[in-house]
C-alpha cells in the first residue's frame, strides 16, 4: 500500500479521527480537556494497525496526561466510530502515540533566541 493510496487512507483517517475526538468523544468524556489535534496517522500496509500521533495543548501537565489516558482508553470507541464512517473492509486497531514535536520545536526556538541574544 505504498504511494497515493497510502496517503489517501492516512489523510482520511487523520481527518475523521480529529472530527470524532472533537465531537462524539468529548460528548462521551466530559473530563477531556485541552486542545487536541491529530498530527499524523500512519496506517500499516495490511490495514491491521494504525499509529495515531496526537498533540495535546493543555493548561498543565496533569490535564495533558489525563487527556492521553482518556484517548488511549477510548481507542476501541474511536475504532468503532471509524467503522461506521469509513468504507473499509477492516478498520485498523488504533495505537495512540504522544506527538511532542510542537514542544520540541518550541524548545529549539527558545534555545535559538537565547543564542541570538548572546
């Protein structure tokens, strides 16, 4: 599943998961706080598994950890909702992974600014 098909499946999965998290999951889990964005979806070539990279912007570290815990606990719910939306023979098993590239980028920007000041 290399090439265009892979990109289309990944893109569609990312879009639909983002909508599901903002809609049905937030309704189901009211304690889910923070700005949650699906940064990438990486579906395996056999469509059995998918790695979902998620970034959470929360007030504090505790809310961020709580959000990831809720997302991981509800991976089955998200998979079930995807099965209702997407026209696929098999919907992959979802693995939610924390994407800390935004925090890494912010840290690098801060370090570069400090270097420029010196």
